[in-house]
C-alpha cells in the first residue's frame, strides 16, 4: 500500500472533520488554561507563554473553517486552499509548543508546576497529531474539489 493510498483511505474521511475540529477546540481550550495556570506558578518558561498565543491563533483558524463551511452567511469567504494552508500551519506551531515544553521539563521540573507542564506537553502532542490529520483531510478536499468553493457546495451539486 503506497502513501497515496494511505492518504486516500477511510481514516482520512472528511465526514469526521467537524467532530475533530470540536475535539481540537476542547484540547486548545485545555492548553490555554494549562498555560495560564503554569504562568501563575514560579519560573514560567517561554513555551508556557507560547501556549496561550498559539491556542488563540488556532481558535481563530478553526473558527474560520467552521463558519465558512457550516454557515451560509460566511460561505462567500470559503476556500479549500485556505483551509489546507491553515491546517498545515498548525503543525509546526503545535510541534514547537510540544518540543519546547518537553525541553523545559527536562531542564527544570519540580513540584506541581512539573505536573502542569507535562500535561501541557501531552496536550501539545495530541494537538500536533490532530493538526496532521486535518492537514491531510483538507489536502484531499483541496485536490478533489479544486476550482469549487467548499465541500458543502459540491455535495449539493
């Protein structure tokens, strides 16, 4: 089984995208909360501060995708290419959060702040993988519906 067959498999079916976006929103909210909690503790690292900024960026990106795909009012701004680009951008950002928190935990990790930091690292790991999944799904949609606005519009054609 080649790479293209794997990318086209049922695992990357776009029917699950809405549910995955909702799960992402939940985990992003958890990441933001954990970042705020960790910053309020002694010796916060740069990675903990980044969790807040990247979390809000991700919420904006997902909001754009959900609004343009599921709301008639915002459909005129829909773009399969933009969705693909936004989901690809998510990968290095959540990878950076995950990696930097792992490094920060390896360098200094004590007490309750250690538990919060490791929880944040796990959430970053999960969000990195969800971002990869949505990037593949939106790539498939972009290739399949090139020249058309969204998946929703093509389903009614």
